[in-house]
């Protein structure tokens, strides 16, 4: 899975190419074509402990409604925006509610660890539908619209690929 990420920080803007590939229980990460040895652990909600090529970072993350992430580590602040937003469809939602029948897609490869709704349940826009674990982080997948969960395509414990249909909300 490949992402273009626009990173803006103290030294200006930079477009980075991030490639993720699942390798058994670990992830292979390429940053601009160079392999990065990385490990991530969520130590608090919205706070990660990252180990990148042997260097440790504590990163605080805040997301805005338009999908832009605000990252803070030590005294430095950055924003990160996925340029190819198709890969994030189903995870990040702006202020506008989607219309019509919506397929909720896996934003990244991982494993379904919790299902929060059942077929037939009424849901609100932004309500959590299920949780996918990827890179030791649990990601709550939210409803793109208010409506009814028409069908679940996954079960707890099931591995999923990026872009795979998780459920349908109508």
C-alpha cells in the first residue's frame, strides 16, 4: 500500500512517499524508497511512542475534520495530509455527511479486532462501526453517514486488506 503524504513543518513543505507492506507479524516500511526500521506503540489516546531507525520519539496526534493530522514531538509541530485520499476513504470524514448507500472500506491492511454494530443497527454519522488493528495501533472505523448498517462483510479476528469492504451503511 502506497501513500503520498504532504508533510509541513519548521523547514517547510515536503512530499513524502510512504509504502507499507505486511510481513507476517511486522510491517515493512519504505520512506521515499528507503527502508525504515520502525515500531509504534500507543501509550495514551492520540499519543504514540515511535522507534524509527533506533531513535525514539513521542508523538501527539490531533486530527482535524478535513483529515489533516497535526503532529507534535518535543518542541516541533508538523501537519500531515494524505495526498491520495482514496486510500483513507472510510476512515477520515469531513464536515459533510455522505449521501446514498456507502461502502465502508479498510483504510489499511490489518485485523478486525472489534465489531461495534450489527446488521440492522441505526448509526449516526461519525459513529464507530468497528476497530481495525494495524501496526500495533487500533483504528476505529466510523460511519460516513447517518443510516442503517445494511451488511457486515467481516468478523472479529479476520485479516483485511486495504480497500476491502468492511460493511455497508444505507
